């Protein structure tokens, strides 16, 4: 197997681990007696993203080669995730967990070691490509797209896989113990983490290069990037990064329970969408993979501000289409449109924002500035946004049996209204200078 194929397998497994539970975990939590805590499960990912990637990055820079540290982190993340699975096994299908606090603790530990692996996998891939004389700009994007493919594959798997009465089958039918509603999604994730751990130790070495000269404590922890807040343009950019980051995990946490809630309505109970929410929402990841390829064209033609504005107003449509749609025809078409615009909503800000940071920042703080951008979006913004979204959903909706039912339309319209206001303010306040090429 050639080098790029080996790195593609690494990326496939990296995001397959995440795709096994990220978009369907809410359905299981409702059945396990943790429905009102869904927001916290997604907020935990943001909380650990504030500090764990930085700490593991320091270890990878100085002590353990990144591909090996990637494997060790996945081993720990997998073990803790398998612990979540085992607690579900002890409770049984459809039953509440016996020790909810222990389950949350195991999940938090698993996520704490998983979130740094996203950056570590990039670091390992870039290092290996460079040491073998390859062009990262040309060769990495096709490798990274395989990560999104892995995410989609495990989404499809847990949507259709059924373990019932000692037999394993695949089905799209309703009223089956599909993995998307059970603790088996955590087993898939944990097992793949352990497999990836073993695979990482077969990858080429990424030799640690000792840093020359003295490094201050602020530089070690990436704190020197905070001086960017002294510039109005960059301060506004990072503030809006956090505001937009508040949208990132809302549909990951609640799209599944929302679409599945229609099973509690006899008029929609037998529809394909209501019974295959995870499969339907995987269109979002397919769109994401395709939209990555469109970014260079739109950046060249319209510029950074317009591209980021397209992302912000795409979130308005993402939430609005959910509020207007339903699982039957023609309402399900609005669900599909919501999933399609997700690619623009997610990629056009995250990727173009990273390019903007790279263009605007001095070479000695580029890495720290990228870390600050990720902290503001996936850390601070995503955490605050997820917790607020949880309060909104818990106010308008309640668990009735296996389904989270209530005024979902109001919830989605509130989220859409927030995105609209952020977009308008961004258009009025953010004015980056056009630099000469």
C-alpha cells in the first residue's frame, strides 16, 4: 500500500470513530434517562477542545512522535467509550442507565482523549507527506476527504445495523433495535478507536525536531496569539468566530431526536425519514465533502467576506428548513435542502476562516493564531451555543416516552433568527482590507 493510501486509511478511521455516535447519540440518551442532558454531552466536546489539543500538541512537539501519541490517545478514548457501551449492556435495551454519573464521566474521558486526535492526525499526515517530498496543498485534500467518507460510512452503519435476539442484521424498517437508538453505537466507536491505535504504530516515523533557542511560557501555550485582539479587524473576526461557533453542534445534538420525534405522530410514524434519521442527516456530511472543493472558486471570485457571509446565512436556511419541513412528501424535501446547505454553512466559514487567519497573521504566530481560531469556534463558541440550545429545546420540548416532542418549529426559528442577526452584524461591522497580490 502506497503512502497516500495508508494516510487515507488513517483519516478514514479517525472520523469513522466520531461518526459512529456524534449525530445519533441523542436518540440513545433519551432512552437512557439522560434526555435533558443532551446539550451537556455535546458541550463537553467544546470544553475539552479549549485545552486538551494544546496540551497534546506540546507533548507531540517535545516528547512523543505525533503518530504514536495519536495511537495512544485513541487507545484511551476507545477503552473509555467501550466502558460506556458496557454500562449500556448492564442496563439492557430500552432501559435507563443505573449509574448516570459514571456514564457521563466515562464519556467525558473518552472525548477528552479523542478531540486532540483530530489535530494530531493532521500533524502526522503533514509531517509524513513533507518528509517524503510530497506537496501538502496538492496531496492532503484527497486524503482528508476520506475522513468525511469514514464519518458517513459509520453513520450509515449505525442507522441500519440491528442486534436482536442474538442475531446481527441490517434493515431500514422501523421498530428494530437499530444501533442509532442503542448503546451499540459506542461499541462501534470504541472498537474502531482500538483498531486505529494499532494501525498508527505501523505508520512511518515523524521525528521530533528540537526547537532552537528559548521559548517563553506564553509561546509554549500559544498565548502570544491573543495579542491579535489589539487589532480591531482581528478582534471582530474572533468574536464573530465564537458567535458562529455557537451554531456548530446544535444540529449534531438535536437533528436526530427532532426527526425521530415524528415517530410519535401517527401521520408520520411509518415514513422513511422518521425511521432513518441518521441516514438522512448523512447528506450533510456528503455536502460537506463536496463543498470543500468549491471553496477555492468562491474565494477567488467573491473574496473572504462574502464567502463567510454565505456561511452565516446558510445557517439561517439550515435551521429554517428544519422548522418548516416534515418527514413526508413534500416536507422531507426541506429536510434534504437543510442537509445540503450544511456543507456551505460548515465549510465556508471554517476553511475560509483558517485561510484568512493564515493570510493576516505574522509567520511566528500562525500556528498559535490557528489554535485561537479553533478555540473560539469549536471550544468557546460551540460550548456556549450548545448549552443555550439545550435550554431552548428543554423549554419548548419534553420527552414523552421514547420521543422528544413539543414546539420544535419555534426552536429552529429561534436558532435561525440568531444566525440571521449574526450575519447582518458581520456584514455591517467586518470590513477586511483588500490586500494586493
